């Protein structure tokens, strides 16, 4: 019997705390502390990159990011992505401190932060430009279907810890926000292509232009073929993947106070499955938002999107899903001290699911509705020194009761260049379709071995976090976060003498604690180092009655390290990324250290030729599970811009 | 896996989580006033200071300028002293920095950077001509870079964006580092009216 282990996280309502247009330009690069505008020493120390990120409209005298400093956040910039040669989103995520990215198959990744990673990991809410990327079926992200033009990614924000009200999501362990560039920043034509081992062949083209004085657009298309995983003995099972995607984005300024965007994508992919027919996935999405700024710093924002996809994995399952979402947020500056944000969201998601084998759902078609409202206030306690953000999100879904998730965060600017922050949050993981509607039957018989249950409750988390950000010198900045997570009512499969069969219960509990440290060092004009280390400890338990069947969730390493060195010399760029992931306990996967290298030649701003090697140390290595391993790959890439 | 031992303080905390949370919320409603500062112009002043590191002035102009690096302001000063405070005691390209408020066109040629205040500055064509002739980097606001200006500091939403008109800058003999150009929105000359 194959039971899909792992988190079935369902964060139906994604709350981007300050709304997409606010986030678009206001989150700092990792390690940026709050600054005091009247302190020119701090102003002088900021780089151009940081100046571009500063929000000039918030309530206090401080130049803080609108989205709020008091969280553990890492921002992967467009430049990080380009220099590291990341060719898809999971690869880009490996660059963030504290993110465990584990490849378990040719089209399967387990990605999580702060523990509980698993094959269907999901305590992390993932969004692209405000659109939620997971399936409410099991609250997992199908990373094989999430793609975009890597050159068009503005940044990826990784927030570790409960997103809740601060960052919006009903996200227990973290939030990943993938934000693409505005159309006006992707003007002109870009063409790129290349190939090699592993990254067999790829090509993409994008064109951006203006369709009116204040309307910018871009359209793109990309296609690729890849085969970069092998069996543990090194042989190639030929699970090559073919993928094509096309899309567009239009941004407009009806006036300086009224901005709008419409964007959409269409994708189609297929991959070979050893011993099965080919798998396929195809999907479409369309999203639009409009924001209006008024008064001094007030704004409201309205967004709606549609997301539909069709996944067919012969031998496992097929899922067809259509989702519609409407979101409204309003930001008001009250007096000189209060920065209030509130919003409402409604989402409807209908599906048609067919499982093969022992695991299934009943009914096979279902429409789930989710509603939420949130309110948050950022309040200046001590001018220029201390501010408090408090808020809560209230959420109701078809499969759960009303859930309340409050969060309180404090930010203390101890001195120029040094900020301390602390947070206490409650987060909840609501039941998923699979947990409610699960049917695990003995093959060929109608006997239900393990039923889902409407009584299955939400999992709970109380999270206690603190952090310290400092700019040690104009060249060195550091960002430390420590956390303690207290989980209760975790999903378990339990047996007891009274029951005739095992059931899904909420009898698990766990505590995790650890730290995350990022240090950035601009050694000199032409050499930059970015490093990140995270440490995690976990203890799991089970409260009776009865006994637990199987183990607790999540297979997590104690240590994760990533280091990225960027060198410029003349027309050349040389980058090296070292990645180390510790041992996964059970099922056991050995620790690994891998190296990615990129050597690029840029004779002028229009042309770039790069040679990229990934996973160079071992010819192949396992990252999760024992079925597939990631193979070494080397490829070349050419890029033209004109 | 080691068993976590909870200190007693923490036990208290766990039992009284809701109370502590409530207390924090009460402290919330203490009234107060904060004097706001013109953040937008503090950021623009920082840009002016920072930009200079990424620009190279033509040799002839550097020699003529002598010992002082001059940032000129054309129009009513919006910085409220922040720009002067920012450059005090600082050096740009090895030279001490001075901020000047200009009243006459002929003073334009003596500056290395000229900040033009406002959305529709008067006499822009003449200023631009002076700037090109004397190798002055012109920086302005809103659509400045789209109309004969070299660098525009544009407020968009809640931030300040950077627009650069490379053609204009080159006409003045200025060179800009690729790092700067990568961060800016390049404004093509054909867009000027």
C-alpha cells in the first residue's frame, strides 16, 4: 500500500500582506536593516540597488520596506539567478538560506523550509505574481509545471516562518513569492538557447514593447527538453521531459495613481515515466490587477485570476482543476503612527480527480470554496526605534471551521545599521481534500482500509521567532534568525483496540528549533560572496489513545549550507555555488556537497555566452528517496538582447 | 533526536500565550505624533551622491573643474538640507564636494552634476545644451530623461525608479558603468518629443 506521505498543506487563502504592487518594489535585498532618513551616514552607505528598493511613502521616518522588516526573509535577485545559471525555479530556490530543495525524480521535487519536507511537502505557500501555485488536492506544488522565462524574474522572496498576516499566506513554515519583472523593464527582444548533457536543448524568445504612451507589454515563448536524473546505479531510465510555455504581460498606467496589469501563460509538458505511459500536464492562467494610490501613501488593490490545468500521470492519477480567485486589499495610513492594511479574498476551486491503485478520493469531483479576511496594523511605538505589527487572518473553507491566525511582530532599530526583531504567530494548516475524502482500499475489493475523515482537524503551530540584521561595514552585512516552532494536532495514522481499521487522526505533535544565518560580503569591486547556513532540530511525539502507525512526517537535514561567489574580470564573469545538505534520517539519504560553476563572456550588453556545469562533484547523487539521483550536467547557453 | 527540555519560563509562556498576546495588543493604542520627513527627496539626494561613483567625466572637464566637485541645483531646493548634510566631509572622485544653488544659465557649465527640480522645468533646451557642451550630468524628475535629460529619478508607486538617456549622456562625453545601466530603465532618444 502506497500512502502519500507528507504534508497536505492547504493554505487556500494567500495573503500577500501588502499586496503585489506594494511588494513589487519595496522588499529589501537580504540583510537590509531599517534606516533613518535623517541620518545621512546611513543614506550614504546604501548602494544603488538598495536605493531603488526603498519605500518612500511609509508612515514613520524610517526607510523600511513596506512589506515589513520583522521576518526571516531572503531575497533571490534577478542577478543571483543569472549569475548562478539557474535554469528553473527549483534551482533558483537552492540559493536561498534555509530552503531544502530535494529532487526525488525526473519531475519531482520536495521543497520546504524549517523542516517537514517530504514527497508531497507543503507547509510552504508558493505564489507567482500573486497567483497561488498549489493544488488543494494535497496542498502541494507541482514544480514540474511552474516555469517562466528565468530572465523575466525580478526576484524570489523566501520568507521562513509563518506567513500568516505579515506576508499573507496561511503558510505554516514559509512563503515563496516569485515576482516577475514589470513589462517596462523587459523591453526589446531577448533570445537565448543552448544545450548540453542533462539540459539537452532549450530555447526562448521574448519581445517587449510599448502599446501607447503608458502601456508596456511583453510576450514570450520557451521550450526545452531535459534528462538529468538517473537510477542509483547510474544508468539512464530515459525519463526525458519536454516542455513548452508561452505567455504575456501588459502593464499600464492610466495615471500615476492608477496602475494595472494583465498577464497570462499557457504551458504544455510531457515526460516519460519508466514502465508507464507518458505523463502530461497542460495549463492556462490569466490574472489581472488594478491599484489606486491616493492621499499620502494610501492605496487599494484589486486582483482576480483564473488558473486551470490538466495533469495526467498514467499509473498514478489524473487531475483536472479550475480555480477562480478574487482579492481586495486596502492600505490606510492613519495619523502619523498607524499603517493599516486589511483585505478580503474568495477562491473557488473545482476538480475532477481519478486515482489508480489503492489510494483514491471520494467523491471524485468536488468544488471547494475558501473565504478569508485579514487586518493588520503597523504601529510606531517609539519614534524611529520601535514599531509593532499586529494582525490576524480569519479563514473559512469548505473543509474546515473558521480559523484565526494572529501574529505580533516587533522591530527594534537599536542603532544605525542594526535591527532586532521578534515575532509570535499562530498558524494553522487546514485539512486538504485528500485528508477529508481519502479512500485507501485493498485492491479489487470495496473494503476501505483507511478512510479520510471530515473530523480531521487543522494542524496548529505556535511559532516564536527572533532575528538580528546588521550592516557590519559598507561591505559586509549579516542576517540571523532563530526560531522555535511548537506544532500540535499533526496528522497521524492511528490504530487502537476499539477501531477495526486505522484512521487519520490529529494526535501528532512536534517541536522544531534552529537558526538561519546569511552573510554577504562585497570583497572588492569585482568579487562578491553570499553565504547562507541553516540548522534544524526536531522532536516528534504522539499523544494517545492508541498507537501510531508509521512515522512522523518529514525527512529533514540538520544542516544546509549554500555559498555563492561571483567574480568579474574584464568581459568575463565566473561564478561558483557550493551547496551542502546534511543527512536525511529516514528514509536515509546521505549528505552531499555539490558544486555549480558558470563561466560567461559578455563582450557587450547585447551578447552573452556562458558555459554552465551543475552538480559537478559527484557523477550522480541522491537527494530524496532512493529511486532516482541527480546527475552531473554541463551545457552552454547563448543570449542576445537587442 | 534529543528530547527538548522546556525551561520553566517557557512553560509559563505557553500557558499564558493568549494573555501576553492580548497585553501586546493593548499597548497598541497609545497615541502619539511623528514628524514626517520628505523621504522622497532624501532618497533622491542619496541617488545624486551615489550616481557619481558610476559615471566618468571627460578628461578635459575634470582638469578644468579643478579641486572641487560641484553639485548644482536648478530650481527651488527640495532637499531641505539633506543634500548638504550628505556630502559634508565627503569626496567624489577624490575631490571635496560642494552644493550650489544656481540662478544663471552660465553657472551650469561649472557643475559636474546638475539636479533640475520639478516636473516641467523652464528653459530645458538651453540647460541641456550647456550641459552637453561642458560635460555636466543632468539629473531630474518624472519624464526628465525622456526630454533631453540624462538621468531621471521617477517616482513610481511607492518607490523611486532610475531612467537613463544614454544618448544624451554620451553627447556630453560621459561614460556610465554597466552596473548602473543594468539597474536603470534605458530611455531611447526616439521617445523625446
